[in-house]
C-alpha cells in the first residue's frame, strides 16, 4: 500500500472512530474502564472507625501516635492493545478481513483511551512478539499505532499468544488494561497466560471470526489452505458429512473458548467480519459499567 493510500485510510479511520468515541461511546469507556487501582495519597491522624489495616505503622511508631494511609483511585490508565497479526488474521470472506476488523476496533479503543487522557500502547504477535509500541498519551501516538498496524508485515505466520502475554507482564509493571484482539486460533495453552496476567491486570478478550469459519461454502472439490502452517487439504465441500463436521468442529471450538473465558472470569466479546461492531462494543462497555 502506497504512503498516500495509508494516510488516506488513517484519516478516514480517525474521522469515523473519533466521531464514535465522542458521540456513541461518550462516558461509556470511562465508566467501563475507570481507574481500578488505588494509589497512596497521604497520611492523617487515626479517627474512630478507621480500619486497622490502613494504619501506617512506620509513621505511627515515629510520632508515637496512630496515623492511617489515605488512598485515592488511580484515574490515569495504561491501555495495551495485544493484536494477533498471524496468518489467519488475513482471512475474510465478506467485505472485510479479520485484520480490517481488528484495525477498526483498535482505533476505537485507542481514541477512547486518549480522549480519557490515558496512555495507549500495542504489542503485535504471531508466534513471537513481532513489534512493541510503548504506551504514551496523545492523538499522534494513537495514529502511529494505527499506521504501524496498517503497514505491518509479520515475519512469522503462526500464533502463540503466550509470547505476547509474557512480554506484556514483563514490560507493564503497573496495573493496566489489556485488550487481546485475536481469533484465538492458537494450539498453545493461551488461557494459562491469560489467567496469570489477570492476577495483576484487567484482561479483556476481543474475539474475531468470519462466517465462513462456521459454514463451509458449497464449491465442490476445493483445496483448503492453512495460512499459519502452510498446509493444504482437499475436501468435497458439497458433501453433507463434510459440511456437518466442519460446522460441528467450529461450534465446539467456539463453545470451549466461551466456557474457558467465563471460568477464568475474563470478559469476552465476539465480533463478526460481516456485522457492525459498534453494538457489540457498546454491550461490552455497558456490561462492565
């Protein structure tokens, strides 16, 4: 894609998503992802009714009089976009691919974050961490993330979300909100990485899918290509048995992912390449508000 095309796409994306952020998601983002950590503010004299666990024993010992710690909610957040750029992200049987959908959702989340004066950063992952953009504030930084995502060509095609989750935990020492944007076609046990990350950070799973992944189009004898492994398989797409097996496996995989995230206590929102993503994002924000 030429630089002129990229700039035009970014400009169009900014106009659309900033409008959504201002008019549709106004207030929704803040209430859904408000600062959940508590930061130390000051100490004051102990008062009747204060909890014993808030006593600052060091200050109390120094002045021979009880003092308690006062905490305030941390308003500034760090939002990390962990984006799957593996081979399967290129797939799309409708007007947009999963990568296109990921780009638009990432744009809404990035502009929502900066409009709330939060920092936003990104990690692009295949079966390794492909790129890291450290979190910063401001419109220009959000535009840098989007431009990188549009232009980016991953070195590898496979998927290992645990690599990104491990990198995320190592780089973000302060409690952050992480949106993991992926189709979750990952043969590694990524749920363990999600659960470990959840102990300190606020994790949100954004699952992308294409309708053709649930219903195989009837096209006779076709060659299916796995974009991540490079392997091909010939199947008779007109066969009822093949059709049923294909759909059954997709539904089983979908059900398992939903159950796993529910058991882990991690919010999951599912987005289709053929449907409007706005109502799904609104529902996610409202559910957390």
